[in-house]
C-alpha cells in the first residue's frame, strides 16, 4: 500500500485544494442554506467539477471518465471536506458511477456513465431504509410482474435523492436475495420527500407503491447484487472517510488558530496546558486517521485482498476521531462555538452526518469482530 | 525482474538456509531476546549462531554503512529484509540500546575515530550500552541534570549520580549526559560523553520494580576518569545530540504499540472461550475490537511516517506523536489482557501462571509512558514543535 502521494496524486491534490477553496468555500454552503436553495448544491459548481474531471474520476476513459480511481476520489473528497462543499460527488460520481461500472451491461454503461462524468445526469444510490445503515436487511421488495417488476417499500437517507434523474434501488427479490434496479424518480407510485439534514445538505425519503419497472431496469445479475452492493459501499465508505478526515483536519485547524488568538486571564488561551495537551492528542489522532484513509484508498485501488477490512477499520476509526475533532472544536471556542456565525458548528454538523453514512463506528466494529470470528 | 525482486529472492533463500529453526518461534519474553555484550550468556547455541551469522552479513543493522559493521542496505531493501524475516517468524538477532539509540547519534555527530571504534562492536553485539540521562533531580526536566564533568587537562573527571539506568548492571559502556558548564543556561552547559562501566569509580545498584524485576539501576560516579577522545560533538553542545538520540528512542518505544504476534481477540478467545461465535463479555469484546482497529491504524501511521522520512533520518517531533500513542495503546492492550485473564491473571508465582507472567508484563507496560519522556512531555513537545502554540 502506498501511504505517501506520488507526483500525479500531489498535483491532483493541489489543484483540488485550490479549486474548492476558490469556488466552494464555507460561505457557499451558508448561502445555499440561507437562500433555501431548491437544489441544495450549486449546479454551476457541479458543471465546473465535471470539467475538472472530478465527476468522472471513477469512470473509465471509454465512457467519458478520467479513470483515476479511489485514491483520486479520496483526495478530492478531503478538499471538499475542508470546505464543507455541497455537491453530488459522493452520490453520483462515486456510488452510482461505481455501481454502474461494476454491474451495468454495455448499454447501461454507454447510456449513463458519460452523462455522469459530464455532470449532466445525477444518479442517486438508494440503499438504507431504517434508522440505521443495514444493507443486509433490505425489505423493499421487487416482485415479478408481467415483463418487469413491481417495487414496494421505502428508502431513506438517499443523498441527493430529491434532485436525482435516476435512482439505483436495492430491492429484495427473495429470501437472502437482492437485486439492483434503475428507477425513474418520476415513475408513478413513487413519492419523494426531501429531507434537509442537520448539515444543510440533501437527502430524500422515498415511498414505493407498486412502482413498475421493465426488465431492462435491472442493474447487474438478478438476485446477485449483494457483493456488488458491498463493493460499492466500501468505495463510498473509504471516500466518505476521506471527506470526514478533511472536515476534521480543518475543524482542528480553525480551532488551533482560535486558541492562539483568544485571550483570557491576560494571555492567549493556547498557553494553557490543558488545551495544549488536548490539542496534541487530537493532532495525534488526526495523523492516525489520515494514515487509515490513505491505506484504505490505496488498498482498494490495488485490489488488496484485505481492502474490505481496512475500509471498515477506517470508517470506524475516522468516525471516532472526527467526532472528537468536532466536539473539542466547539468546546475550545467557548460561547462563540455555539453561535451560527462561527464555522466550527457547521463542521460539527457535517461530521455527524458523515459518521452515520454507510455505517457508523459501532456498525463497523461489530462487522469486523464477526468477520474475525469473535 | 527488478533488482529489488532479485534482492528479495536472494534474501528469502539466504534466510531459509541460515535462520535456525529455534529462532523462528515467537519470543516469549525478555529471556528470549538477545542483548549481547562482554558477559552475555546466550540462552541457546542457536541464539549465538543466529547473532553471529546475521552480524557477519551486517544485518543486525541493515542500513548502517558497511565500514561500520552494517549491511549498507537502502531503506527499501531493509524493508524487504524485515518483511522476509517477518514471514518466517525470524526473531530479531540482537536487541540493543547501541543500535536503537547511540548508533544513530554517533553516525550523525561522532567523529570518524569514534564511529570506527564503537559502531562495529555494537553491530556484532560485543559491547552492550546503557543510557545515563535521568538523575534524581532531572527527570522530565532532563536539562536540569547536575552530574559534574571537569576538564583535568589530559582527561575529564566525572562525579555524580544517574538513576533509572536500564541494565546498567549488565552494560559494558554508558553514553552519559554531564554538566560541563555550571554557569551557562541549563541547555548550554551539557556535554555527551562515553565511558566504560568497568572504569574505577562507577557503581550500579539495581532497583526493584513493581513487577518484581530489577531491570534498572541507580548509577554512581566517583572521580571517574574519562578520556577526552570520548567526548561526542563539541563541549557544551551535548543537548542537541541528547535530543536527537531521544527521537530515535521514542520511535523504538512507540513501535511496541503496533502489537504482538497474536491478535488480542485470539488471546481473549483462548482465555474465555466463545459463545455463539462471540466473546462472552460484549463490553470487553467491543473494547478489544476498538484496540485492534487502533493497532492497525497506528501501524499504518508508523509506516507512513517512515516512508515520508529519508532513510535513517530522525522523525523529529513526530517521534513524540508515535511514542505517545504507541505507549498508551500498549498500556490499553495489557489492561484488556488482564480483564480477559480474570483471577488467573492475578497469580504471581504459580507454575500455571508461568510465574505471574501476565501480571508482570502488565506492570512493565506502565513504564512505557514514562521511559524516554512521559506522555505529558510528549504532548508538550507536540504543542511546541508541531502546533507551535504560544508559550509551549
Ligand atoms: C522502565 C523505565 C526505564 C527507564 N530507563 C532509563 C534509562 O535507561 N536511562 C535513563 O536515563 N532514564 C531512564 N528512565 C527514566 C525516565 O526517562 C524518567 O523516569 C522520565 O523521564 C520521567 O522522569 P521522572 O521519573 O523524574 O518523573 P517526573 O519528571 O518527576 O514526572 C512526574 C509526573 O509529572 C509529570 N510532569 C513533569 N513535568 C511536567 C510538565 N512540564 N508538564 C506536565 N506534566 C509534567 C510527568 O509527566 C509525570 O506524570 C526509565 C524510566 C522507566 C520507567
């Protein structure tokens, strides 16, 4: 596993760093929130991201992408995390692009991948249903009906679902059997509820009431989607961990900047050893989080046999570190940390959402212990 | 095939042929580690043979230059060697403060004569070193040290006391911090000297620890004559060397956090058994999972930091981060081991408990976050040198 960036990766990291700081800083998120923006992200920004190649990062060159892989997606996500950038990167460019690349037939790939890469089509990935992430407990059913299938059930926490052009929906097609379907959100019987989350970003809930799809809506093998879903989720987990690390590192930076300046008892509060030690501890934890993120992204790209374990360990660990960064950040800011005016609260909120997405620390700890046989 | 592939193949074959079977079993404790030195009693002929074979190849110190007894390997080659050794479970042929601490400092600050005199015997495991840093009045505040070193024309004269000197009673030589200027600011009157523990006036008295063992000593110096050739670096400039050496020491101590050969959950399952495929205590199980995740992430961090640094270079203040996290993690691991062991882990003398091994090991780990600078001191260093917080 490569834990140090090579020249190409460094270049990408630098260009992403400049791009997001310039085009999508924290105040852009504030504007979307305060204007109660219908879309929840800036479509011009998404087009610019596509022009940069970001939307096609997981898509091969034959289908209009730049085929740079997980490490590249992660490096982009770190920068988005630092700036709290809202965009359909994770939903469309990472999860859905990976799902279609891995499972789609040639005509599905030709139809959707170039448009995802160009930022023209937004596809959301609908997996969760209950309060908690539980990909092995899908209850939305798809029953054969005529030439196609009928879908019944519900989905929740579908990021960017309310503005999606297509949904990839995981459905139960028998005992222990799962199938992925491409579904038009405007299909009859399908109800969408936009759910604005604590981080001012988008998700949606869906109710499926006898939603009919054709046989060609099936993505991948019928009944055999479980391993594809797991593979897609692992890419998502690694990339969201990267975003979560970026948000935490930035929360830490603004907090240490703050304690260097703020004065109480006639001196900078950063002089107090209690705060110094907690900051040094957090620095250490963040360095660990960074190593985990890089190791996982690299393991996915090289097809390391243990990549799946690494990703789960990473999501578990980075979730804990990020939580600490958010909580300590607010505490060390004192009263102003509780105000909407200061950015630290926005980081705390985004971190909470990324902790939950695709399985929180407890979910992955449990999965790892089970897999290791204890 | 690249050169590295060839090197890997040859290394594998060489190890296969030369590493005795006995040296491929897990280390059970201190008694299985080879420390070398004038008076060292090898625990088995295989241990002696393994040391000599590896030393002849320069592989007790793979990255040191050949002229000083090293293997002259590049960083990547050394990594390949370590991997191949790990694969067959080969033990480290030599554990030594000379390798972990003094060697890197001499390579950077020693003169040519000092390197030629001291490095090869370290590499061959012939001379065992101890570290004379701490004193009764100079622990965390190391620069407050007061052991006096006077210039007597053709030699130095050393008087004073060190404490917590690990293995002073078994070491052949000591690297020692002494005060050579009592009027200068505390960091600016310190020098770094070397001398033989058999010199007249040196006395080491073992101290008994909570583990019941006596790995370290109070060390007294009364009119100890030291040759001027044994001053490393310049007079009164010893602090820089002392700090550089500490970064290597911390890297080494922190490395323990990466964990032991057997994962904690396996040990716990062996002790407590499984019910429905799970450890019977769900809260303990969760903490074990957490500790194992941390151990993996910590391991990745060590690898990343070593990759980022140049071969043989010090990690600087990041060594404090590794030392802090690794030692706290190791303490956490042994607390969990005690939790899983129940009352059998509390036995101190029985044969069943292998002479109280679990409890004694657990107690030993408490020193991890004290030796080489306490956790609090490491956090101070991070605040000062990395975060650059005011007044740190
Ligand atoms: C197993 C073991 C092996 C050792 N081997 C050697 C050896 O071979 N050679 C050698 O020279 N020394 C050795 N030492 C000594 C070791 O380096 C010292 O014990 C250590 O530096 C702490 O010093 P002290 O014991 O005087 O504790 P003190 O400095 O008195 O510390 C007591 C407590 O106060 C805290 N404290 C002190 N200053 C500060 C501060 N500024 N901010 C916050 N907290 C602070 C400490 O963190 C600690 O918790 C060894 C120690 C152990 C435990």
